[in-house]
C-alpha cells in the first residue's frame, strides 16, 4: 500500500510518498499549480506523480490579490483629482514660460491659465469645461490575482469613470457619444473609457490615467513617412497646420515605429511622462532620440505660434518621444498634442487598498495676478450697435457685460436643419444683433449659477458662419483659437467680429457669469443653448470687422522676431 502525506499552505505544497524520484514531471504539476488550473486536475496529477515518483515539494510564488473595488475607487478618485489639479511639473513649466514671455498677449493668456489652475485647485472644480474622454494604460503583473472575476478590467475602469463623472460634489461634463457615425447619443456618464491593457512581470497593477479634451485630441496628425524622411522637418511643417485649437502652450507626444496603430498608442503614452526638457538642455542629449526631442522643441518654438496662438516665445513646454521597432519599408509617425489643461496621474495598486493620491500644496502655484490694462474697453452687450463694434481693433482686450447666448456643434446643426425646413427657432433663441458663445459648460454645484464654462474650438463652427451671420443675424461670435480663411472673409463681409476667450481658463471665465438658464435644446445636454448674463468677461478681439486676424498677425510677427534674435 502507498501512503501519501500532503501538507499545504498558501505558498507551498509538500507531498511525501514511499518511493520514486521527485524531479520527474515536477515542472508539469508546478505549472498547473501556478496557473491556478482546476483544483481537481491539479490534485489528480499530483497524487499520480507522487505515487510513482516519491515526495515532491512545490514552492508557489506569493501572489497579490487585487480587489476590483480598489480599481474602481482608485480610478474614480484619480479622475476627480486630475479634474482640478494640474500636474505640478506642468505648473512649473508654465511658470517658466510666463517669466520669459515677451509677447503681452501670450503672457496675459498664460497668466489666466495659471490663475485658473490655482482657483480650480482651491475650489475643487474642473480646470476646463471639457473634462475629456478617459484614456487608461493598465499594466497588470503576471503574479496578480483578482478577488472577483465578475467584471473585466474594462468594466472596472468604466465603473470608476461613471462614479467620477456623476459625483454630486464635483460633476464632470459627460462628453462621450455612442453611435459616432449615426445618431451620436450622449452616454450621460462619459463611459466607455479607452483602456490599453498590458501583462508585465511582477505582482502589482500599475495604472496611468488621463482625461483628454477634444480640442487637443482633434489635432492629432499621422503620417507614413519614407524611411529616409526627416521626422523633425515633418513636425515643423505640421504644427502650424494644427492651428491653436489645441490650446498651446502644451506638450507634443510623438510615437515612431511599429505600425500605424502602435505609433498612435506610443504617442498617447508619451504624453504621460514627466516634463524634463530643461534638464535635458542642461546636461545635453545622450542618444539620437534625445537629440530629436531637442531639435523638435527648438523648431516648434521658433514658429512663434505662442500661447493660444496669439504669437510668442513658447508654443511647447516639452516634446516626448516613444518608439518601437518597425518594418524596413516603413516609418509610421503619430503626433498628439496635450493642451494647457493637461490632466493625468499615475498610481500603483499592490493589494493593500485603493491608491492614495496626495494633494499638492497651494504654495506650489506661482503668485500671479492679472488685471485689465488701462486701455481695456468695457462693453455693454445689451445695447451694443453695429457702429460700435466697427471701432474695435484686433488684439484689443474687452470686458463684456450683458446677455449672450451659447451654442456649439449640435445646436448649430439643429438650427440649420430647422431653417432648411422653414421652421421657426425656439422662443428665447433670438440671435439677431446678439453675440453667441461657443461653449458646453459643466453642471453647477452649490451656489454656482453654472459650472466651468471655457470656450470650445471655433473652427468647428466655421461651416455654419455664413448662415449665422446672414440668416440668423448674429453680430459677433466668442470662442477659442483661430477662424478659417473663408470665415474671416465672411466676418469682414458682414462687418461682424470674432472674440477669443482663453482656452484652459474655464473656472475663471465662469466667475464672470452671473446668471444662466437653458433656453432651448435641453435634450442636447451640455450642448443645449443657454442664456448667460456676464459681468466683465475678458476676451480679445481676434478678428475685427475689417478682417484683421490676430492668429495670423501674432505668429507672423513673433516668428520674425525670434529669427532676428537668433542672428
């Protein structure tokens, strides 16, 4: 008779039999045990082999148990955290840019961004009204076990997103739409997230998470270069084509190699890295990739695009590159910018509980103030005339007071459809002689009249401009970044104006809004038409009634100044 004694705990199984060699097929049963296969199969193999070969001791690697609730809570906490805390490395980079900036328009824009950043950190309200689509990189250690298998990692992340974006204390704007090529229906909770999962050595779960707005995401550029083509030259030619809708100053993430989709993932992942370009400049590049970073950084800043595209010394605060091996015939490159509302955080789960994110200290923000200059013009929009707006000049700062109506992509499309059908616009949507503000605000909390309400990218409304000026009778438009050439001509033709508010300063802008109510298209959610009553809302004349364009004049001027200073 064969006697078998089995002694086991969480880490070892020791079996003793009366005869045999313990080495034979030991790897087979150890593999079975480590992979947590069927216990019945494990014990069957184990007893069979012990009976034949003798005693066997199996050492099992300690495994970390990760609770699904820790993932959910950590994702939710992280998204709330990054909605109102800029990464401190970005704050310091902006502070350096502010200190060295010589263009007053650009310096004022950076000041507003930094002031808004500190206000958001104090008030725990979003830096930008576009609280983004969530991208998550999840590295899972091969030694990780889950406490539950009733949810996938995607579902865990999505539940965290859902909780973060519907948090009653700080609701974040739901911007994600399902059926993107069809009805484009808002999911109401900003799910699903874009989740990239990678299995790695170890027994921890490492998560990098970002919330990225449409303004910068839409400026992504991809190309399949020839192997001999110059990447820096392509970037230098491409960045001006991106306009200012990505809200510079920011970062550039560049993915090189692999295949087209791999390059895109690399570029997005590169944007998660710490800003260190000035350290690189001081010590000098040590490899070809670092040389390329510096080359692109210098080339892009010499373009003179500047903060908000108004012309200046700093367009990017860093350039990040990640690469992968590629086919001999290929050189895929993807360029993704990060905006002035850069939002991302990195945390690790080791089984001890949810991630603990340490709030930054308010003293880490620079003490910067912004005040309207002596030449700033105060404007009452409730009794504005076309004759008065003819006196406004490009580059001039205005402080707006009075009533404005809001409207962005979906509202413009619905107005167009109604006019084509001969239908009357809803009561409360009388835009004749009025100003329209391109915005989709965050919901209000507490005693707020509206949540953060910064401008969205204006070029998306270019296709509707003739209709709005000719048929609807709009006098002026307020938004972010440049307008296209045809729109500038239309503004000139109708003697209208286009005003620019600073992108990335949404909480600051919201403080100028004293009353707010939805007047039409409530079913569109954040894209509904609101009536705002504002007081001293700061804007810049970007295109005046003569067609003079600040987003052309500014960069052209500063590109020449930078070139002359380099001689």
